[in-house]
């Protein structure tokens, strides 16, 4: 049963704003409409619905989280506390047991020449379909409407805007949250600088196989710095239990030499990277996915009077490691909190941007600068390899975890 709203300004049992006839013209009014039911949108929906707001989520996939387009690597809460120490809502970083396929205890980085650097880092490997379905169930049980299988578009007006498959079939929301991933049509229609963000260095293209019948270690996630087969990015082997692993590469266009296709690069990584090929011998390729990812830090502006952008739609991916599930959840939650302040106290939505800058801004900025600094070396396998060896395991771990390594601040500033 839905609990009594703590702060809603309307009787939520009465369908607000229903127009009598014809049925095709029935208008549903919502406090908040979210475009996109990934971890960012669903985290907002969970928070907002628990607060008693009238919430709707549009998700174009027929099933939440499926098909999976992700390595599904999800650092545990204790690691996130170290990584993002100022986040106040860190308790949301959790995954129910049935959404966890396996657990990793460390990360191993493999250099271009096959040197290995391993450090402890605990993470769950998720089944994102189960994980996102779980978030969806919580939001629904608190009264949120979630329409799956609907590709929705945003039609702004002065009181928020309309969202639906067409303008005629749209619902009205006072606040709209763009949680539709990258690139976000919703953010762009709201006038946020989504298009200005796009660029060959700022967006990575990722492609990944789910592989089976593997003998890879099941508790170590591996990152491969390999300019030949993951130019401008890295390759990964993320074990998923029962001999399975997500095996992929991320690349950026300026680093791709000749006319190579990304599938050929992934095949090269699997068959020809000396270390990876050995690990993956005998494995079967079960399914292939690909997607683009913003890796230049947050958009220059993430809100308007009535719209906030969260997760990938706002560029909230950690540029040095490409991780975005957690930052999507955190920014989704922070946007939810800002929406509540808006309805309770008329606080402008700028409070959302203030909150994320305060809680994750420094780490996102550090991570972006370190990505920019390493951009200068990434194309040169030998130099990059030497640099990694000079840095050693502790400093490599710092960079991956968005911290400027001790003694390297000046170097990063000069190179970025
Ligand atoms: C190959 C690959 C591997 C990755 N591996 C990892 C990893 O291991 N760990 C990690 O932390 N991050 C990883 N990431 C990044 C991570 O997947 C994203 O950062 C994260 O999913 C962002 O969450 P989100 O909710 O912002 O966006 P998304 O998860 O992209 O969710 C957006 C949702 O919006 C929906 N949508 C889009 N447009 C519309 C529309 N018009 N109407 C309705 N619905 C719409 C989409 O279907 C999607 O479900 C990876 C990314 C890729 C591409």
C-alpha cells in the first residue's frame, strides 16, 4: 500500500489533471518525469517516490537493464567511501545478493609490454538486469509509474514540459530529469551543452563480448593498457562467475591508426594481446554489445529552471576508469534531493549542481586532468609502459581511483 505523502501538495489518489474525453487525450500530470530507467534515473525514482512525489519513468528497453551494455563492475561501498569521501548518500551504493554474479578482491593492470600491477580493491560484478529490476521494483512499490518499451521525447514548456512517445501522447512533469544516457536528447532539448561536449577525445566507444567456458581467475578484474588493440582507452576482463567474463575494449578515435574497425580491434585484443590471449584461450563468445561513453567529466552545466541531467546524460563518468554506475546513482539521488527542495521550499534546481560539485566535483576534476595528462603518453606503447613502471603499483592505483598520486601534482598539471 502506498504510504501517505509527506509533502505532496495534491491528493495523489485523485488522478491530477485528468481531462474527461476522449481517452486518447487524457493528460497525466506528474511532479517529476524521468527519461531513462538506468541506474541514474531509477535511483532518482526510488528517492522521489519514497518522498511521496508523483513520479514517472520512461524506459525504451522492454526490460530494465536488458540488454546489458556494461562491464558490470561495481565497487563495494567501503571502496566508494575511499574514492568519493564527501558523498553523503553513500549508503545507496549497495546491491542485493541476487544481483551479484561474482565478487572481485583486486584489480590487476597489465601494461603495454605485459608488466602486471595488482592492488586490492573489492567489487561486485553485477547482473545489471536483476540490479535495475530491483531498483524499479522499489520505485514501483512506492507508487512510481514506470513505462518500459517506450522511447520518450521531451517537449519543454514554461512549467516543466511534456514527455512521451509523441507530443500528443505525452504526460506533463513540473520537473524533468534527463537520465537517458549519452548522448542525451533530453538534455539537449533542455538547452544543456550536450552537443558542445561531443569530441573525439571526450567520448569513448566501447565494445564487449560476454565470453563463456573460460578458465580466468574469478576474483581479479583485469585492465589492459594496449595501444594496439584499445587505442586511447583500455581493455578489460571482468569475471562473472561460472567461467564467464565480460571482455571488452574502450577506444577513442584520434588514437586509432589506419582504418581499423572496432570489432577487429576487439578480436585482436582477444587473440593477440599476449597476456589476454593466454587467459582467454578456449573461450566462447556469447553476445556482443557496444555503446559510447562520455569521458571528459561533467557537462559545463547540468540544470535549467526545470530540468536536471544525471549520470551519463550529464557526463558523470570517471574519466580515468570509465566507471559510471555509481556516479549515475549518486547524481540521480542528488537530483532527487534537489527536486524535493524545489517542491518544499522553492529552492532553485541550481542546488543540484552545487551538491554534486560539493560531493564529487573534486574527484571528477582530478580524474579528468589525469586522463588528459595520460592522453599525451597513451599513443606511445614504450613510453607509456616505462611511465607505468616508474609510477609503480600504488600510484597507478591512485590514478585509476581518481586521486592525484603523491608527488605527481605538478606533472599532472603540466601535462593536462
Ligand atoms: C561497454 C561498457 C562497459 C561499461 N562498464 C562499466 C563498468 O564495468 N562499471 C561501471 O561503473 N560503468 C561501466 N560502464 C558505464 C556505465 O554503463 C554507465 O556509466 C551507466 O550505465 C550510467 O547510468 P545511467 O543511468 O546514467 O545511463 P544508462 O545506464 O545508459 O541508462 C540510460 C537509460 O535510458 C534509456 N533511454 C535512452 N533514451 C531514452 C528515451 N528517449 N526514452 C526512454 N528511455 C531512454 C536507455 O535505454 C537506458 O536504459 C560501461 C559502459 C559501457 C558502454
